[in-house]
C-alpha cells in the first residue's frame, strides 16, 4: 500500500475538481452567480456568515441588505393549513426551509443558521441591513428548533422521531 503526501493529494483533488468550478460559480451581467441545488436559504445563511466573518460590512452593505431581505421573506410564516398534525406534519411556523418559503417544510439546521444570521443582522446598523426581524418571529424560530428536539437530546432535521422504541 502506498501513501502519499497530503499536500500532493489535496492539489491533485483540487486539480481534478477545478474543471467543474465554472459550472458552479461564474460572473454574469448582474454579478457573481452560483449554481444551486434548490438550497437558497441554506446557501444564503452560510454565505452571510462567511461575509460577516470578513469584517467588510461597509463594503458589502448592499449585499448584506439583500441577504437580510431574502431571509426575511424566506421564513415560513404559518403552519400547514388544516389539521396538519392528523396528516403527520410538524409545525413549521417560524422555520426556514432548505430553499424558500414556498417549500414549506422546515429544516432544523437551516432554521438555526438563518436565525443566527438574523440575530447578527439585528446587531448591525439599520442603515446597512435594514430593520431587524420582529422578535416574535425569532421566538417562532426558536420554538421550531426546540420542538424538533428528541427525548435523547438530538435534534431531528424535519420532524421529531415517531417510530416506536422497538424499531
């Protein structure tokens, strides 16, 4: 069995995958664009956190404002209609989905990452990112996350575990 230097493997792996980079990110007439797999809320939340980590809020004000508007619009505002519990649906009011609000199925980690962004935005000047999201909607997001916690302490992605113990 042959072992190779990790830096050589990393360069090789990058070289083999770099041919696909132009399929993922490119410069369009309206700016840098990325190919997404319907993961808009997830991508936006992680991108915002990366941008904020760079401490360039003054230079990125318009980008951050658009991201804040998108996250604001993407939060699920209502639970599913009708007797959703009888149809084995979980609450979704206050959550964020993997993609956008129309998707309707809240995801725990998407909700957590978007909530983190909204809390970071709430500490920034309104001239840069706009008005913060209402605290009631932030409480709804926390409620969704806590409602997805299982008895063993883990947090499910979409709904709490429902299988019998023997399963």
